[in-house]
């Protein structure tokens, strides 16, 4: 089995760098668009909370992606952390 040597991209990183920054979107606007609290989104952006399948669906719909993309990104990041990385 191959071990990851570097930190994988997280949902937070994708949201910040690939979506929010290019779109000029802040947490208040995005949380309203997703139908979640701003506090929850900020927790996700700070790696203090994970996304669930419901939010993965909302992210996929909002950004025209596949919800599996968000689930897989989350799983890879959590797996890396569980292997003792931080």
C-alpha cells in the first residue's frame, strides 16, 4: 500500500482557492447560498468540521461538480490525518 507523503488537498483548500477567491465570494454569501450557517462554513474552512453527504450534494450543485468529488476529497484528507499527520 502506498502512503501519502504530503498533505492532500482538503475541502477547505478547494473552497478557498478554487471557488471562493476566484468568484470573489465570502463565507457569508456562500453559506447563505448553501443553506448552512456561516459558523458551520467557517468551521469547515478551518478544518474544525467535516462535510457530510448532504453538504457534498449542495456543493456539487452550487459549483457544478460531482458530489463524489467532495466526499473523496474529504475522505483522503481525513485518512491522512488519521495516519498521524497534522
